[in-house]
């Protein structure tokens, strides 16, 4: 008689696990389901009817409404500079994404690991934890975005050597030096992708007397934005509203202009990197000189940023594979490594 194999409690839990890793970003939210991978990558936006407070759309559908809604509908970004700006809307957004990750099943109470910016305050961290619990999480762990970005980028964070990661998201740029599964130095500045978009909007308003929306500014940054001179000039036609006549108008812009618009943001990020290098112990500095600096996050994709940082620091600089997903991929990896999760989780 063949007896069934004994199934351990850990295996049984893994079999029915609905654990989630969430990159709750200012610009986008990504969700990784244990054993499946990234299932959600959508803007952190919620469209709300102001008359009855009903949620009309979340994520990509809500982003389509930005700048195009009637007076009684507002498109809200509940995250600002990497932290919760509107608790109730964040809770409803998290509930939506958690249920969507589980195919709308209501009776799901997953363990959730969320990446947050370095140096968030206890109050800010508590707001993230509470929002996740209100969205029906059974357990909530918070980890620093820079640490999990390093894991997602494949850096050897458990080794007794120094690794440096610069994660440039929508709301914050997190810089960290990591060794032996611990953060030796970290900083978080509120200059990142959204600040770049705002700089483009301000520049075009001042130079061309042209008002553009945030979606257009983001497209300009992606298509012709750069931090280092390009081999070939890039140009782009944009449409907006004249600051003087108030009528629709078109302008032709080039990469040199947008590089000038972004220069202050780039300088602030480079300064944060210099500060991190100055405060890194000499033994680890030698490791970073050999291994270099790794960029992750959407801002890491800014054309020529790696070359610019290399010129300013004299160090090798590379962009992580799949930089937009580095945080959620790293967070997903620690779902299956409870020992590492307990080591790096924020108390």
C-alpha cells in the first residue's frame, strides 16, 4: 500500500500562499504575487466622484482621466514624495490592487511586504502599515526601497563588501551603501521623476509662454530628456495652451533645452551621490570603486544619466536590468526568504 507523502506545514502554507510584494510608488504601483511574478504595474492614481466620494477608476484607467475630467471628478495621486498624502484614498487603491492581484477574490488576507523610502518617519511608516491592514493584509512588513532595489538589481548584498544603489523613483531618490545585508549609509531626497516633470512644465511656461500638463511633460522627458549631450540632436513637437492668448498652440523643442530644464534636478541627485561617497567607510569605498554605482527606478532610464554621473564621480556607473521593476522584484525575492526578511524589515 502506497502512503501519501507527508506534507510539511511550511509546504502547505506555500501551496496556498497569496503573499504579495508591493512597490507603493508615487508614480506607479507594482504588485508581485509569490510564485507568479509581477502581475500589476499601474499608475498610483484614483479617480473619485466628489459628490458621492465613489471611486470611479484606479490605475491606468484613472490616469487616462488626468486633466480631462469634469468638475465633479478628480484624479487623485494619494502618494506624494514616496509617502501617503491621502490615507483613505491610498487604502482604497491598495484594496483594489490586492483584489485585482487575486482575481477579485474577496476572502484573501495575504502577507504583504512593502518598500518605503529611506528615512521615512515612524508616523509615515505607520500610515503605510495601517493602509495595508485596512486593505485586508494579514501581516505587513516594511523594507527600505534602496535595499530591495539592490536585491532586485542582483547586487551581492549579503557579502562583506560594499555595493551602492541609487533608486530614482517618482517621488524620491534613495541612495544606499550596503554590506552584509545591512545599510551602512542611506539617504532619501525628494527630487526624482515627478520633480523632473515639474521642471519641464516650468521651463516651457517661462521660455515659450506655454502651459502643458503633467502627461505631456512626462512624455517630453522620456522622448528627448537627457542628462548628457546626445550623439544626435533630438526634437519634438508639443501642444499646449498659450499663456498669453489662452488658445491652443504648438511649439517645437529640442533636447538641449530639456537638458537645461532638467539640470537642477540632475545636480541635486549627483550631490546626494557625492554625499554618500564621502560618508562611506574607506574599506567599502574601494569595493564601490571596483563594482561601481548601480542606477534603478524610472529616473535611472533618463538618457545619459549614467554617463553624467560617471563624469562627475569618476566611478563606473551602470543601469540595473529592468530598472522600473527593481524594487518590486527585490521585494518579491524576500517573500521566500523569511530569514532575510526579518533581517532587513524596518522595526
